[in-house]
C-alpha cells in the first residue's frame, strides 16, 4: 500500500527523517518498505503492511503512529469540530438494519446545502500521491478520510433515496445494481446491500450504486460510515470478482469504534470545504459495543521467550507510544489495556512481539540452546533414497526432477485412469497429478535429443492415484538399443541394495490391456524379487514415442520404490576368497532363435554341478553365415573348487555338459 | 685341468662381454651352465678324479660356476637397463590430447544441497521427517491458525483437488509436517523437513508451481528467539562455509508469534549493494517465529508447558545462492546441459 510522505509529516511537528532514512527503521521495526519514490513535490513510500495489521495500518494515522514509536517522536491527530445547526437528522433520513450479525455498526450523518465542486489542491495532491483520482470535493473528502483513518465511507445524494430511507439487508434473488463505475451486477440472498425503500443503492462494504450518486446538483448528502462482518465482505468480493479500497479494508477487519471518529472527521471537512451544514445528531446502529480488552503480560515469560531482558522503562515507553495502557506498572505481571483498533492483539505473545520489534530484534544476542542430548533419529527412507540415487549415478544416470503434473494429452496417450484432477490448474499442462513418472521423462528425452546422442536419466518421486494415494516411484530410461544395458543397471542397483533373488518374468498383456499397452509387446518383462513383482522393464512402444516426437528407441525401467525399499538390506556378509585357482573353458552352441539363454544356463548348471562356479555369456550372434533360424551363444564356464582341479577332471565335466546340451536335437555345440 | 679352468674363465668372460642381447646371453648361459654345458660336464666328471684332486678342482670349478652366475646376472641387468633406456627414448605421449573420460552420472543439484543441509542439521541433533504432499485444509491452514475466509490465506495460493467436497489440496508449505509430527511425538523435539510443496501462481525466474521448502522446528520447555538466532546463524555458516551476518526484522505468519524474517548480509557484495541483493546489501532468507500457542494446542501440546521456534525457507533459493543459478525453472527443465554441471 502506498503512503504519502508529506501526509505522514503532517502529523508531526518535528521534521521527519528523509524518506530514505525513514524506510530503514520502518523495515527493521514495522513493515517492509518495497519502494521509495519521488512524486512531484512529495515522496511515496510503498509499504507492505502485513494482513494482521490492516485494521490499524491501512491508514496514514496508523503508519504515523508506528513511526512515532519507532523514532520515539510525538505525533498528533488533527482536531475537528462540528458546528451546531438548526437541522435535525431525523427530519432527513431513517435507518433500518435487518441483520445485526452482518452489519455490526452503521453510523450516518446528514449534511445540508453542500456546494459540490473541485476540492482544494492539498487534498487533490494527497489523493494523487496515493493513486486516487480526484472527482469532486465530497467524493474526495470521503476518500481522503478513508486513507487517513482506514475507515471506508460513502456519500449518497439524500434526495435520490426513495422515501428517505436507508435499509441494510440481504439482496433478493435477481435484484440488480449498477455501480458507480457503471458495472452491472445481479445479486442474490448472500449479498448484503444498502437499499432505500425499494432498491439496492450500494453493495455493502464494496461499492456504491450509480443511482444516488453525488453530482454537481446535489444539495443534501447522507454520509455513511459502517462496519460489516469481514468474512461476508470477503466472500461477496470474491463472488462478484470486485475488489475495492473499501472491500480490502473490510475483509481484513476494522475496529467498529472507528466509524464515529471517521464520520465526524469527514463531516467536519465537508462543513469546512464544501460549506455544508451538518444536521444535529448521529444515526448510530451499534447493538454490540466493543470495549478494550485486557491482557496479562508476564515479564518473566517474555524474557524466557525472547531470550533477552528488556528494561522496564523501555517496555513502558514502547507500550504507551503504541497507545496501550499499563495498569499496574510496579508488578512482574502487567495488565495491559488494548485499544480496540488493535484487532491483532489477543494474547500476551502478541504484546511480546510489539515490545520485541520496537525494542529491536538486533539487540537479542544469539545463544545456543541448552537442551537434553537426544540423538537425532535415522531416517531410513532418506537413507535408501540416497543410496539408490548414488548407485544410479555411479552407473552413469543423470537425475532429473520433473513437475508433479501431467497434461490432458499425456492422459490420452497413456490412457491413464484413477487420476487425481486439479480443480484450478494454471494451464493444460497441470490438469492431473502424475500417476507415473514416464510421460515427463519422455518429455525430457524429447527436449534433450538434439543435444545428446544418448540419454540416460532417472527420477525418484511421488506418484498419485485417486482418491488420495501417494507413493514413491523410481523410473529411469536409456535411449537406443539399450535393453541389456537397462537390465544390467537394474541388476547393479538391486545388488547394490542387497537384493539377490532377482529375475525377469515374461508379461502377456490381457486383450484389454494390450489396446493401451505402452510397451513393445515382445520387448518387456516384469522385474521380480522372489515371488514379488516390483516393477517393469522394457522398450516403449513406437506409437507412444511418435506422440512425443522421439526419434530414438527408449528403454525404461519402472520400479515401485516403496516395495524396493522394504526388500533392501544394509548388511553385506563377506565371502572368503578361494585359495584355489579357477579354470575357464569356453563353449559355443547353436540353438533355435527362440531359445532363451536361461534355458541353456540351467542345463549347464545342472550338468556341471557344484564345480561350475560361474557362467558368463560373452556373445549372442544371429547372422547369414549361420543355419536358418539359428543363433550362436558363446559362454565362458568358470570351474572352481576348494581344491586344485586337474585338467582331466575339468575336461570330463565339460564333456558331460556338452552331452546333456546335445540331448536336444535342435541344439548343437560347436567344436 | 687347472689351466683349463683358467682359460675357460677368460673365454667365458670375453663371451659375456661381447653379448648384445638377452637371447645371446641365454645361449652363453646354456653353453656353460645348461644340462650339457661345459662347466656342468666338468663338474660331472669330477667323481672320476682321485680324492685330493677332486676336492681341489671341485672347489675351483664351483667358484667359477658362482662367478659365472654373478656375471650373467649382472650382464642381464645391464642389458635390460640399456633396452629400457632405449625404448623410453623412443616412446612418446602427447599430454595435450584430451583424456578418455569415463561416462559419469550426475545427481540433481537439489539432491546435493538437500544432503548437505540434512547433514548440518543432523549434526545439531535434528531428525529428518516427512509428510504427505496431498493435504487437507486442517493441516495446511486451520491447524496452523490460518482461519477460513481470512485474507491471511491469500498469502498461500493453493491448488485444490477434485472433487470439491474432498477439501483436499496440494500442500502450500511443509509446515503441516510440524503439526503432524507434534501430534505423534512428545517434546522435547527437533525436526527438519525438506520436501515438495505447491503454489498456484504464475511461474517466473523465482517462482515455480512446485518447489521445495525446508521447515525446521524445535520444541522445548525453555527455548527462545535468542536460541533460534544462534541455531540458524550456525546453519548458514556451515552451509556457506564462511562467517555470515544475519539480521532479524518483524514479519507476520499466523502460526508464529512473534514472527520475523531473517536476512543475510549479501555474500556477493558484503553489504555494499549489488544486483544480487537489489542494492539493499541484504538477502531475504527465510521466515520464522516462536510457535503460536494455538498451533501447539492444535498439535496436542499444552502451551503452558512447551514453547518452540519454527522456520520455513525456500530450498531452491538456497541452492540458487550456492551455485549462483539465476532461474528457478532450470531445476524442473530436465535440461541435461544444466544437470551435467553438478
């Protein structure tokens, strides 16, 4: 909110520090000052008043009071006196408030014989400084008093009110109003209005209507200074999408005792400037009067909370400067009377803040806490996440962080279900919460494919499922012919997490699933640990890749991290290293192309028994030189025992293996 | 026989001296010391000699054999050394040719900074905790003393979830975790949470729709603003690995009272004013305060017995300061040219 420096100065007899010098202490003790800007012969301070202080500081008087406390100076509110006239207010207007929970207070004054015209220069300048456009002396004074006191006011042309009545009531469904700025609104039963005998003349607390507008011919005006329930005004303002200087103040809450002060100030200015005659009496609907509260302030507690002792003299000075009244100064527990304008003060901690900030937080010396030595708890979730990320980094993956959202388009391509929909997305890119990590990883590929020939990325993050499920998922991919590289990475990862019983199971999608299957049907597998299915591995279907304009193949692993974490083991048990030499024999075999390597491995293991320590496949070859429909597999077989094996013994086992392999007529060991 | 040995010694000496490479040397060795070598045969023929002579000649022959072995070994070393020098003389490496780099993976900068932050707070006795990203209104707002239909709620622009009746939202800060933790754990307690949050606002160089927030909480019988100041200063000092200066100024959060903002003297200009700190000399770091009694109550704690401090800080901002990154959107761009720098 912007404030005029000249206006603030007008409350002080002594010269204020320069605007730039004033900003410093304001920032340190009250509010952030966003900007200090020169404007004609005035300066503008853009002050970020916090929402809790709107009640008293959305006004020049409020900020002046803060300045007085901060720089320890005296400030004075301008005086005003209303002259007696022969007119009686009852002869001009009557008031009826139908809902005392919605309208907490309604004060009105009538001013007769006003001369509507241009307002004096000093008022115009101050309004312009604060970003308001001068209109005529009546409207300008009303706005001026709002900026000065924080109380929104409104002026009606008395003669334009039907039957000279003001009724505060909820609108009828379908009732309409045209506001001062010529906007049309259709009203309903939840909207509070100011009406005359027949129709709404203002949207309460938000905006005046066009009908009873003050114009050049206006002679008699009704001034309104009211207090409406803050939540009601906020709801209406949101519903009508209509924010005004008045609604802003009302929705934050205002002291009901302020209406009277403000209306008298405005009446005084109109009497002085527009030469009006103020009718005797104040119409005042105020069923539940608000009185100052009292709060006990325990000085020992204050010291305990701030960690610093503030001298009592300072406490007294600070509180009094801010208009608080101390009732029992000599004691340790003070009773403080809170002025009703301080809507934000309701507990002693609020007072401690007032004292702390004005005294100066910089005076609080840092002290390390004295506390029991409770060791921090180990967070295993984070431990396993870090471990996982480190392993994937070691095998060459880049970690990415993607948005937690997917678009309508993603949802169509993947035919996603059980999605959680965002009620108020910022754009189509955030229609749903991501149900898996693959769409956004594919977008990463798309964006990077022109710069990198090979992309190797992963993400570990939350995925979501209706109604409110969230869990961690680990998904990674490599571009190109990388099926075995991805599989090897998954093996390395799982081994690194202490998981050994890993295997890959073929997956046959059901007819229903195959329609929406995002994987290449022949190049995918389920990742299993023991009997448990923990994820999926495979090549993404070219149909999906086309939708994301990806040129290369993409091989993905997609693992349920919650399951993975449960299976992970931290301990590693050392296996003694054999003192006896290992012997290696190679074996090449021609098998039909459909034969799985695991079938050959199983037979070698069965035939070789315990002396076969390990089998490495080092070549898989399919080519023209080979017989039709065959492929060549080549293995290193590693023999080892807890004694030195002699050559003859190894040859015998190797022969046995060959014999068993060749039991299948389609298999042919190459010699 | 005696003469023979002397002649033999001279002959061998010459042969060894004239040898050029290891192959020739092996031949010499074979010729004299091999199974059918000259000296081997001499030693073998000794048994035919009379005893006295056998001892005498035997001794000399053995001496010659030892002499020969030493000579051969020395010569071998000499040749190897020579060849080594010759090869080294010929071999070259161009160290200006770029090295062959192994393909390394990279962790996201937020992961790296998260680890470092967790480490520092764990060393100060804080446990690392977490909470759900889908929250309800109570934990995100009401429980934190942010009433419904109050303008204070406008400080947190919120993504709401369907259906409207569920009243579910994406948490706008990690502070709900504080309430959830206090409900289930007895004080004294010290916790840190660094996790993903969401704000319904337009993105620009310093705002993102999802982001990470670090939230800290300490609840004790006796804990003060002074204690918070010391703790957070220590954190920054360890994090930036240099002495830092902080300042505290008033602010407003519904869940703390008093509330304050922490600024740090600009690391870039040391307070003189520069583009990084928008010429103020200070950088806004975080919001903090003493936990509001209502929040303690809402978490099942009696504010008469317990007090605490809490703070919340944008985690990307911290990371951006550390690496001098100027646009928050880079973190979520998935741009490998960015990620490979960490």
